[in-house]
C-alpha cells in the first residue's frame, strides 16, 4: 500500500510503499477514504511536538470503511464506515482514566503521532476508540469532524455558558465551532491574522457578527475567548478582551511562549485554561450534535501524494476552512 511517511528528520513527507497492516485482536482494518490535515500534523513534522514514533504515517482525522476485523471485534461490521480520532487508546486504570478523564491518561496512544495514522491507503485502529459518523456528511466533509470538530466542541464547552464568544484563529476548528456556537444562540466574533480576508469572509458567512484582525480590539467586551492559533501573544490580547469572570480557552496542543503580562489583566476572576485531547464521550456527543445541525464544512481537497502541499498551505495560512486528503473513492 502507499503512504506518506515522516522520517523523523525532514518536514517533507515521503511517498512509500509499505506492507499491508493486519488487524490485531480488538482492532479494525480500514480502507482509508479521506484524512484531514490538522495543524497538529504540522507540529509533528515541524518538530514542535517531540518524540513521535518514527518512521511515522501522520493523520488523525481518518474516515474509511472496515475491511477486516481482529479477534473480539463485535461493534463494527465489514463495509461499515468509521472515523478514527486523535485518541487511539488509553490505559483505563490510571487516576485520570478511573475518574472519567481519559483525555489526560498517563499512558495514552495517539493516532498519527505514537501510532501510524491515515495518510495511507490502509490503517488499523483500536475498535473501541473509533466512531460512527453521521451519514449526512461525505467522507471529505466528515474528516475534519474527527479533530477540528471534536477539539472545537470541547473548547467551547470549557467556556461554559458564555454568550459572547471571541474566536482567535479562524481555521478548521474555528469554522466548525462557530456554527455550533451560533446554533446555541451565542454571538461570535472572529479574529484572524491581519489581511486574511478569506477567513474573515468565511466567518461572516457562517454567522459571525464581526470579523477582523487579531491586532484589532474586540468591538464589544467578550464573555469568553477561544484561541486556536498557536500564537502565545494572543493570550494577553484575549485577556484584555474578556470581561471580569471571563475565560480564555487555549484549544491547541502547541503554542509559542506566552509573553508576560500584568496581573491586573488576569484579576477579576478571569481564567486561562487549556484543552487536552478528547474523550470518547466527547466524540459520541459531538457526532450526535453534528448529525442534528447540518454543519457547513469548508474543505480544500488534495490527493494523498500532495500531502506536503496541503501541509505547506496550512503552514503559510493559504487555507480557509480545512484541508483534506482524498485517499480513495
């Protein structure tokens, strides 16, 4: 089978022929149809997330069809469509897992980071961590739901009942969570890099009441701010924008250093919190929600062999919405 492979050194992936994977007990073998290109993939190949498995097949927004069943798999059938997310497995017995916080597991596995992912024609995955996907979305549309959607959903939940939401960095996750927020009756203010008129236009089309540069002050005080851009300087900017008691939620897995800021900006019971990974309950709840509200998923599609171009476009900010590799029909 063909796969795009990260060798652990060069950020340029190599197209290689690899042996066909075989499902072990509890695993499903998946014919990959589509795989989203996430900023986390970029952090891996650019060396910002350390100690990945090498060589590595990236990709953790995997949509495909079950082509084989390992011993003991009963929840999926051959030919059924499934999604594979970032959380590949958790230990089940550490203090976090036993408290229902498997996203903080002490001994986790992550798809496309510690375990080979979906930049390939076939992959295997632990069946317990795969999701059924809403039929209303095509394979390409469903792929971003598996990380951009899920992490956005968890990030929004961390904001509590905030009515006026600022979103910093309007990419794959933001364009989905903005629609969820609008569905919940919240007002959305979108902040993009300066001059990114395409992202600002997308934000307005998806219901944002304002869209502008992250260098601009918020037009109204915010109850919460969600940060998806990996830019630490946005944290104090967001703190300046939120009201007393407001929350700044950092939704990415990696961020540049946060510059120092006066305590006065935090005072007033403002909070800074981060989002780490996801739980299977997040996945089930979000897929049910996505099935009910007809999300408009904006995608740019690339063939598997052009994964490097997709990563470069993401790195350089040339995308509005999500990048997706179309792997097979």
